[in-house]
């Protein structure tokens, strides 16, 4: 069955988000779930486009409150910083004020109670620890369009590294998830075999074609929002937007045909 990646202009966030969520048929997608967890990329406290813009997440909150008012909403992330916690990221980047305005809880996924999972078929991650909450929620990933110095790109599958607890995945004094940096593509691919986003709404308004933390922005800015229920398809499309070859991105290639389709998807403008 062919997957679909929906795209729209990022010029009007409220209208664009509403169009994308309606195109995804969000009411049907979340059927059976009472809780939606929105997961931005807040790797540190740098402003967008390094991190997910708070205005985009606010537009998603408002649209979900309109489209699926029966669902509880929360915003959760686990920063990679070892010098401050995720709540500091929320404070610095405007999430605390925004969430209070809409009475949305903020969750530090680095400190949530954990579930242990085992998958003998995974050679890099035969066991995995992540927040037990992830087994109960509809997971909406909100990454940003960026290259990555180790993994090639950091889009929705790579965004899942934020759920991993530093108690198990910090190595030495480096980043809080630094144990994942060894053989990172296989690590990201296997992480997403345990848990991958239920859907993604990606900020492609600007784009960073060189690195996830530094470097030039796409010129001209990409100017899009994209959305899909297929994490492999949307990552493949995002890779194309960064003018890269998805076949050179190991974690996309490894999950092609397993967690989604990197080639067989339609791009639909809404």
C-alpha cells in the first residue's frame, strides 16, 4: 500500500497545521487513544531552526484541541544536554509559557518511569529502555529539517533518540544519549523497530543542510510543513529537500521496507 507525504506552505502555521492534520485524518488515526504526546526536537536551548519552533507546536495544540477534543494532550522531550535539564529547554524556548496558556503538561522524558524491552533480532540494541508512557500514547513527532554530522540527517526517526534516558544511554561526560553514537545508523534503525512515531508533522520552513547544531540555512528557505504516518517516507522526502540521497542515509536504508517505504510514496500538496 502506497504511503503519502502531505505538504503545505509554512507561511500560515495555523492554517497549514489544520490542513495537514485533516489530510492525515487525525480523528481516525487517534481512535482508541485517549492521550496524544507531542514530541518536538529540543536537543539543546538553541533557537529554531536547531530546535522545533514553539509557535508550530502551539498551532498543533490548538488544532488538536479543535479536531480531537476528547484527547488529553502533553508535550514531552528529553534533551541531550548534560549541563541542564529538559525543563530548562522548555523555559528558554518559550514552551513553559505556551503550555501554561493552554494548560498542557510538559514532560521531561529523561526522568519518566521506564519500560525494558527485548528484541533478539536487534543486534545493536537487543534490549532497550524507554519511558513506559510511550506504550500508552499516540506519539506525534515534530522534528525539524536538518542534516546531522554523524547520521546524515536528523528527521523523525532520529528524533526518537530524545526518548532515551541518560541513565542508560549517556557515555562518559558527553551528550546524554551519546552511547547511541557508536554505529548510529543501526542504533537509530533498531530504536524505531521498538517504537516509532505514530505520525509526524515536520517543520521544513527553513532547513539546515550541513549540521544539526551549526552551519548555513537553506537558501532560499524550504518554506514547507510536511506530514505523514510513514516515518521512512517522510524521512526520505526530507532528505530530498536537503538535496541528499536517502540511499546514503543508513537508518533510512535499513528501515526501508520494515518501518515504511523510502521510494513508494506519493507527495500530495494540501
